[in-house]
C-alpha cells in the first residue's frame, strides 16, 4: 500500500493468497476474505491519498489501516465457515 507501483496486481494477489492460505483460509473462506481485503484496501488507499500531504495524519491513517485489517482478518477467521 505504501508503494502501489511495487507489485503488479497479479503478484500482489498471489502474495496475499499464499499468506492467507498459510493462515488457514481456503475455498469460499479464502474468496470472501480476498474480496473483503480488496474492498478494504481500495478504500484505505483513497483515504491515504487524501491525507498524504500531512505526515502525522498519514501515519495515523496507516496505523488505523493496520488495526482495521487485523480486525477484519480475526473476524473472518472467527465467523466464516470452514469450506475446502
């Protein structure tokens, strides 16, 4: 997210899928979490672009992004049915 040109969409998707699979997400769980992360990152990226001129605000936005992503993943792990 800090360097949007650092990874192509295909490389980034593969990178994220590998980590989620390693964390136990498979099948529909993986698809659902990938979609949620995609929507979350898209919105967070828009906010960061708006706040990028102020380093303090940007740092706070990045911290909130990290906290929100952890909450999203913990919630997904706790509530999505395990389907392979």
